[in-house]
C-alpha cells in the first residue's frame, strides 16, 4: 500500500461514510490490491482516525462485496473471479433494464437528475482520453446511480447502488472507459428516459449491459 491517501479525521460527514469512501477509492485505484489483508491499526494510522470508524467502514465494504471478512483470518480485499463477474452481470441484466424502464415511466421526473446525466456525458466527450481513469470511473458510477435515483423506488435504489459501485471495480480492472465507444450507448439510454419511452429505455439498458459483458468476460476467463 502506498501513501497516496488523504487524512479523513476532520471530515463533516459521519466518519464511517468518509472512511468507507476513502477505502473504496483505495481499492478502486489499486492501492489496496485484491487479496491484500487489511489491518485496522494500520488503516487507522494511515487515515488519521480511530479503529472504530475503520471497523464500521469495513462492514459497509463487506456488504458491498469489496471485502471478504472471516472471524479467524480477518478482512481481505475481495478477488473478483470470472464467475463472480458473470454473477454480477446476471444481476445487472435484471436490475438495469428495470431501472431504466421505471426512470422513463416517472411522470414528474426530477429534471435536474437528467441534466446532470447530460452534463456527465458532455464532460466525458470534451475531455476525451485525456481524462484520468479515476474521474471517468466515478462519473460512470454517478451516471448509472442517477438513473436508479430517477425511479424514486427506495427498494430498487437500496439494492442497485451497491451493485453499481461493485461494477465500477470491475470496469476499472478490465474495461476501456477511456475510449469513446464505452460511453456512446449512454446517449440513447438517457434520451429514451428523458422522452419517457419506457420500452426503448429498457431495451437500451439491456443492450448496454450485454455489450459491456461481451467485451469484458473474455478478458476475465482463462485462455
């Protein structure tokens, strides 16, 4: 683990959430590598907090699938296998088309969420391949999270947002987010949602997930 981190003890959010966000970032950017054991004392010193928020944050990340925790061995950064990636895509294929359909079906949609989606896509187009992968990954996660937020379905949001974050980890490891083609399908998806075309939005979301799956899975399966 390198020293590329920030001290989080002075944050204004609940420490658990701040620490969880920082640990998630360290996992996503590869500072904390798959299979690496996490030691509470070391992380507490690294981030400038006590052990309690570290422990609480690790529970959050375990629930999101970023950590594997056992009573005797401790906590380790999860290793995402090809089978786990396949399982994740099965869930995405169930939830993302549903989310897109519901988002398009909301009559009094929050247009600020739609506007933010377009702003994200415009930012990516303007920055092109020069944008760093950390930023692109965060923008991609925000975009897909916004679609679920548009549904106003609290149950779906609670299930889907951790899935989106887990998917970000997968994309960071294997998908070309720095290539325009990785973003092109989002235009049609957001357009369908904005126009209230539920059938088209659902189909666009399904096509997008299947497209990502086709490009990604061969890289994860052993030759």
